[in-house]
C-alpha cells in the first residue's frame, strides 16, 4: 500500500497485505494472508500469526493472532533465536504481566512498568512504543479487562 515504512529483516509470508501508512519495525514477522489496517504500527520482533486481521498497534516483541488479532503474549521463540539475554527476557515477561494485568488503567500500568523496569532495554522499547502518538489503540489480550 502507499506510504508504508518497513524496517530491516521483516518477513512477510504469502499474501500478507498492508493498508496505507503502516509502519513495521525491524525483525517483525507477518504470517500468510495477514491483513493490516491502515495506520497500524507493528513493533520490532513482533510475530503475527497467519490469516490474522490486524486493526490495532502491536507492541514490540508481541505475538498476536486471530480474525481480529489479539495479543497472545510475547514472541519468546523469536527473542531466544535472536540471542537476547535470559535476564532481559524474564524481566520483559514480568513487565508484560504488569502491563496487561487487570488493575488500573493502561496509563497507570505503563507508569508502574516504566518505574519498575526502567533499566531494561526491551521493556523501554515497549513503553516508548506504547506512549508514542498513534492513530490506533494498542492490541490487547482477549481477556484484558484493563483500560
């Protein structure tokens, strides 16, 4: 589509399609027949399962799937394959649980995660991505009750 920005080492399988103004950061993977709505941002090292319809921003290191894609968790296999340190991955997992937990608003949870994990580069990537201006909301887990 028009005016898309695609980072380095992005994999787009057969028939993956993008709407206008989509941004895909480095090392993201889009499965076959993925459809991405206009103005969506896809964070670095994110993984989108095949035949997913993506209409919300995907956090860096996130894994999503579904006819209306929802966040399944983190792309742990991809993180390990790319050689990220176990300590960083474990901290990211803890931050993910805090960020998408049931307590408080998303903004409050972002503040808590940022305060707790400020020194972790992976977590900082997620926080920066979530705080950036966007036309779309952040993709949430299906069972998320937070705001």
